[in-house]
C-alpha cells in the first residue's frame, strides 16, 4: 500500500485548488526495475470487458497473458441485436 503525503492546498487561477496540489506519492529512489510476466483476468465479456482486453493488447500486452471469463453462453453482455424483416436492429 502506498501512502500519500498531503499538504495545505495552493489556490490556482480563479481561486480553484488543483487536484495535484493536494496529495502525491512519496518520492522514490530511481531503482532499475525488472519486468516480470503479467497475467490479467477479466471477469465479464460484455462491452467493457472486451474493450479492456483490446486496450491492453493495443497497449503492448501479449494477448496470451489475458484470460477473459464470461458466465453466459455468449459474449457481449446485455448488448444484443436482432433481425426484423431482414434488417438488423
């Protein structure tokens, strides 16, 4: 758990308090980090779960490190389409 250091806010233009002036994580020493393999589990293959998986892959995460779980028989969550008289609604 990372603790935050908070200070008395400094007012910005128009008397507003910028959020970044309130709290920030403590400074850390620059230590080289080694990257370890990451495994991600996404619960729910609705619109948000599918969008998150795509966002992670486009951001450079390997697709085989993502597991997508869905309780229902198909993906898409509550989003559905139907065909009425040859037209998709």
